[in-house]
C-alpha cells in the first residue's frame, strides 16, 4: 500500500523533484534540437534579435521572411516577427547564456525551453489534482500521463508557443481555483490569477478561447451551472452527432448545397464553410488528427466527466466542455485554411486543452488506483495508457516531415490529407514505426553520435524512479530526517540537471544538421568578428549557411541577413537556372533588390558571404554579380583551412555607374596595355579628397580593339610622390572576375568596379593611381603600357591624383 500524505505534508513538494527528473530525462532522451517548422524558425530568429539588437527583426531568416518590396528604407529594412512577446522574453536568458558559454549551440540550447515548459505543465497538473482533493499518487499518475501519454511529449521537442500558452492558462485556472477555495479572500491567489492570465495573453492571444472555462472555474457555487452543464452537454452532443452523421453518410449527403446555404446564412463563402467542417471533424472525430486520436489517454475524460456528473459536481465538466469547444470553434472559424497548424503534429492548436482533459480523467484514475473497479476496466485503462504512449513514441521518433514521404502520391505532400487523418493504415503511428530499425531516429544523440547521452538519461530516470517509489512507499524516520532530505534535494537535483543539460549540449555541439562539422565555417566566425564593427551587415548569398549561423553565429557584429536562392542561380552543372539574363537585377528575387538597395543607403559597406566562386565555372552567383555591378568590391577574405565554397567579400556601397545607362566615364584616359586593351576612361565616384581609413572606389572603363585569347588580372594601387606603394586593392580580373578579358566583345566598353581602403596611418599628401595588368595564369607575363603615362614600362599612371587630408 502507498503511504497517504497528511494535509500539509511537505512530501507533496518533495515528490515534485523526482517527477521533474524523470520527465526531463525522458524528454532529453528524445530531444532533437532540430528546427521543425517555419513558425518556430521565425520565433527563434525573433529571440536572437531581441538579445543581440533589442528588436524583433527577422534577419537570419530573411530568406524565409523577406521584407515587402514596399518596405521603406531604414537602417535595417527587414520584416518584423508578429508574435506575442512572452516566449521571446523567457527564452532570451537561455539564448544569452548559450551565446556566452563556449561549446553550446544557440538553437540547441533554446530548443530545451519546451522541455522545461512541458515538465512544468505536468507539475502543475500534479498540484491541481491535490487542490481538487485527490491523493498524491493520483496526481502523480496524471502528471506522468499528461507528460508522456499526450501530445505534450512531441511538443517538448519543438519551439512552438502552444505549450507556454497551455502552462499559463493552466496556472491561471489553478490560481483561480485556489482563490475560489479561499472564499475569494486570498489576495495572493487573486494576484496570481491576474498575473498568470496576463501571462497567458502575452504567450498567445488565443487564450481568449479559454475565458469561458476560466469564468466557470472561478464562479461561486450557484444552481445555474447545473442547468448550464445540461445545456452545454446537449449542444456538445448535437455537434458530435452532426459530425458523426456527416462522416458516416459523407458519400450520400449533398455537401456542396449545404455549404452554399450555410455560407449565405453565416456570410461566408462555401469554401470557408467546407474548411470549418473539415477542421471540426478533424478536431473531434478524426482517428488520426483529433485530440482523442493523438492523445488516446484523454478518452478517459469521458467516463471521468460522467462520474463527476453523477456526483453532481458540474463545474469542471462544464468548464472542460467549454474550453474544448472554445478552442475547436475558435481555430476552426478564425484560422481558415491554416486550421491544421502547418508542419506539426495534430492537433497543434488544441494543445492548451490537454491538461484540462487530463483533469477530467482524475476520477477514473482514482478509482483504478484504489482498486475499486472491475479488473477488466482497469485492464482497459492500462491498455489505453499503453496505446497512448505508443502514439507519442511514434510522434517523437522522427522529424514530422518524414511522415509526408510515407504517404501515397494522392496526398500531394499535405500533412492534413484526409487519408492520413481518417484511414487506419495511413495513420502516423502505423506508418512511422515501420521505419524503426531501418532509419536513424531523430534524436540529437543519435544524429551526432553520443552514445553516453542515453546512458546518462537512463541513470537519471532510474534514480528518480527509485526516489518516487521510496517516497510513496516509505515514511521518513523523523521529521528532521525528512526536512534534511528535502533541503538536500533542493540543492542536488537542480545542480545535477543543470550539469546534465550543459554537458549534454556541449557533447552535440558539432552537429552536422547545422553544418557544425565544417571546420572552415567554424574558422570564418572569428574572421568575421575581427574584420567587422557594430552596425555592419553581412548578406548571405543564399540560405545555404543560414542554419549554421542560426546555431553557431555567436557574433557581436555584423548583423547577418539571409537571402533566398536566387532564380538566376544555377545549382549544378546539370541544372539550368530558372532565369537567364545579362541584367544582374533580373537574376535576383524581386524582394532582394530593394532590400540590398535599402541596406546600401544606410551602410557605407556591406559584406557578402558567398558559397560559390570562380572555381565553379557553371555558377552564375547572382548576388555577387549584382553587388559588383552596382557597388565596389574592396577585399575578399578566406577561412583557414581554405574552402572554395566560403568567400567573405566586403563592398563599398558608393553607387557605381549604371552599366546599362548611356553614360561614359567622368575622366578620359589614353592608357593602352599591350596591343589591344585600352582604358578609355575612369570615374572616381567619391571624388579626389579622402581621409586615412577611407575607401577609394574607382570605375575603370575598358575596351579592346581585337579579340583576346588570354585572361588578364588588374592590379590597382596608390603611390606617393616618391613612387612608393601606399595602398593596394585586391588583384582580380575585370568586374571581380565576371568579365574576363577573353569574353570581351571588340569595341564594346566594359565597366570594372573596384576599391581599396587607405591605411589608417597613411600620411597626408597627394597620391597617384597606378594600374598594372598581368596574365591570370602566369603572373610573370605583364602587359606593357604602350600609350599614356607609364612607369617602369608596365604601370599605367592615371591623369588624376587623390589627396589625403588629416
């Protein structure tokens, strides 16, 4: 027999510690640390922006959340995350800690957040059961079942907001229950009710769907709730009956006509009515998508509510019906085509009602644990619990997109496909287990290869399990002994779990899912940090490295802005680009061009991290091509070890001459290199006066008289009056390699934009601009200057000098 805890026995609190340890141990075992959805990606980016920049701009995920083309120019012309702030505020400390602790990934750390939240929900369910007068063993059973037998377990692997909203709604309900129990005299519980309800609204505004249920919970004991309960029950049963009839006789009912008539009545379109019907059916009846289908243990709430009804305890049955109906109706009607919740485990939007339905199961569990039910009933309850555990185990096994690949072609890649929600052999927990033993599980320790992780999790679970058993089966020798153990638990468990989580996160740091095993990418981080300053912006040429910077981008600066793959890019030699054009603007997405223009308007330089280069001759490199056409490349940095797919380029954002405008250079030149290459002019867009550290951009205007068979590299540098080299730009082929001389058309001018940065200690004075051309594949083969001002036979001297002033 288990020990009954006396009223006020502090073991009510002590038992929470092993409960927390077991749940965190199990959740950590199945933890993935993988970004599962565009919604959570946006939420994480907003958290990062809050910590790093004090705003909610979507920079690292701009590829997935591009700004509107009408976004006004600003220092950061990016989209904002339109989300409630509480989750951002609560995860900001986790992100900050991960950012300042070496060897811990940012996404890895933040994705532990819902492990804590789902564990907290289970703990609150335990205390709620005690508040309602149930024994601790019943509360403990409910806590374990809500944590491991419902969709809370799958959602512990995510960064969705629903678990946080669920926690605060549940806390508000518990606070209101305690306030009501105090005869509305406790100021403490009144304040707790207000604070937690406000927190629920700040977590997700959908808490409004829970308000009727919360009002019923806090309402004083009156005769009205009994009549309300009967009325609500009738309405609820009528709704279920309609859904059942519409499902059973779906083939014979004239749904289009019914939708059309309801559309007129409700002032909506027939398509909207059809969507609402489909959502209601999925939420309530679908064997693969309803709250009962994906959390079968909650079916025990039906006999549980019946028991409460027979006891004439109407308040909680009525409140549970109200919250279930409120969330289902609210999301079915208001979310429209997004009723399913995107890439998620159904029903995502009904997650907040899970613990309330679990409260409805308490009478059943109490009877089973007291052994006052028939054995076959107890066996059925156990079978339902085991089946529910099986469903959740299927949910946490793999990334949810894996299920899409198991569906037949007629599903069209849709998670909300009717067959997957209503046909047994297409159910998630029927198809997914077929992958067990054949495909690696979506657990972080499996993906990274950390065999010690599950062993430590198992030890934590075992120790805490023994701890729970001893608390339930054995009385402490003395009160002093109990209090000493309690104080020891307060100290040891949090420290142990913190070490467990911290060391675990360090062990999975080199995660291939985030390109963490790429040594060159890791080495580019200090390179970026040391060469940029606050306020700088670095563009990603595409979203190839977006995941890396989300998890490892612990940079004080610059601000990283990703871009979606440009339609003008050629992904491989075999795949042609979607767009072909000689105009670099046409190669980019229509959202990318104004974004870059707006950034350039407020930043003197921009950085670009390119993942392709001259070593990939088939690549179009649209962003790089656009930048070199409109701005001035200053320098290119490479990581150590070198990687041809990692190139960090700095640009001056001074506007270069429009290559498609009928405009010549500002200054004419008569320099001729070799027999055919003629520099007909040049433009100094920033003038001729500079300060130390300034960037000196120049646009060279080339032309050839005959076809060229060789490619030549241009060297651009400044020399003082004594002929000493004072500054030099990066040696590249014309137009940063996009216009090699062998590709020039005879007589057609070619703009070549390039820049150099003056040393910070350069003396004031006048400096000459020198140019030199040499063969790209043989640096010793320099072209002689045959016409114009020449030095040493191979250096062309421009007619304009620049002046450096202090």
